[in-house]
C-alpha cells in the first residue's frame, strides 16, 4: 500500500519539468492540421453536416500524417493519423451512398421537402408513393390542355409541381390551380374504383407546367394495401378540394376589395358581379334561391320614399352606402335568419 501511495503522490504532486523549450515551430503543415480540426468540429447536423465534418477531419489527419512522416519522423504518429484518415474516407463514402440512395430526382426531392416532410411522412412511405407514379415527370407547355370537358377520361391523379393551370367550364373561368395542388382531385373523389367517367371542366396551362401523375388503377391498389397512405391521400385530397371551392369566391374579392360568401344568394344577387377591368371573367349572377315571401294583401305606398330597384348595381368597385342599405334591407325581408336556411338546407332547394 505504501508503494501505491508513493506512486499516487508522485502522479498528483510531482510535475514534469521541461529540459528546455524548443525555439522553432513545428511547421505550417502541423498548424494547418489543427486549424482544419477546429473547422471540422463547427459542422452541423444531418447528412450534409456529417459530410462537412468528416471531410475536414480527414484533411486534418492527412496534414498530421505528413507532419509525422516529414517533420516529427515518428512512425506511430504517421500510422495513427493514416488510420484515422482512412476511417474518415470510409464514413464519407457511406454518407454519399446514403445520399444517392435516398434521392429520387430534383422534382421528387422538392416534392417531399415541400409537401410530405412537413407532415412527417417517413422516407420509406414516400418511396412507395414515388414508385407508384413510375418516377416520371410530365410537362405541359403554355396553352396546352391537360383535360377537355366531356372528352378526357379520368384515368389518373396528377399533382402540379410548377406553373399555373386555368380551370374553365363552357368557356367561363372558374379558378386557378397553383403548384402543389392536385389537378383533378374533384374528379378523383367523384368516382368509385369500379366506375368510369370523364372531366366536366377544361384544364389549360397558362404557363409552362411540370406535374407528376399516379395511374388510377395502380394508385387504388396502393391505397387498398397501405392504410397509412390511404389516410394521407384522403387528407391531402380533402384539403385540396376545399381550397378549390373557396377559390371560386376570389373574383368577388378582387373586384370589391372584400371577401364575400357565395352561399348568400341574396347578397350575390344584389352585388351582381360582372367582368372587371383586369380582364377576368366573373360568373353569371345566380338566381335567388331563397323562398320569397308572398306579397302582402295591403301595402300602402310611402309617399316620401322612392322604391329601390333590386337590379341596382354599384358603378364603382367599392361598396357604397346605397348598396349597404340595400343588402341590410334584403336580409330584413328574409323569413327567419340566414343560419336557419343553412341548417335546414332550404337555400339549396
């Protein structure tokens, strides 16, 4: 025990003394290796961060191996740094292989980062979705039609990656389809797997477009096989259809500076949207769908108040006081509240 205490005391209380400090530096290669190691440990996370770390560490170990061979003349220094360099190169090769293996092309990688990664969809699941589409990218030039109403059969489901597509019905503009929206989600949801149908609208590319497509039968087989992918597509399609429904109201928003609900037939009838100066084609005025009260038997005229025509249209794009009073008067004439019609479904009759 006394011997052990002596060794412990020597380790704790005895300090090595340098015989003499060197008056020369180790050389530029040695200091460059230390600098590269410092920069390597500043790397980030992820595959690209790991590639950055191991690349700089490999360069630093290479400098130390050269220093041990040329300046320090130490075999152990050279061998250890050479082994560390080989390990770094092996790790970089493995990371590059993983990066190439997980890449599905520029468009598919962008699709995953934009649409699927925020939903925390695993790469294995996205791989099945991408292989179902055949790993192909389709193109539409400007003014080229994706589908014609009454002619093009519904045989696939497509997702727009870039560009803008115009949707029209009998020559009347309905709405636009923007990137990362489905081109034919309403048509897809309108048919069962055993049914066949054709497009009821025309889809025309206004700019050069890029999209991916899933064949109908192959996608149905995938959805029947994978319940997670089926729920994922159900959520994406439902959200996409809701966006298209609300997009039908954007023309009123563009004209009057306010967003109105197209489910208010009386309001729609009073405003009477027409073609604005921007060139967009507004929808035709809808007929009043609410039940009208029968005219009263006795209706004495008001001598001091002129009747207000229901066909009045505001000349300017801003809603004036006359239009506001006319809207309030229309609501006052309705039997019951608007929510009663929404809940009972009478506005659809």
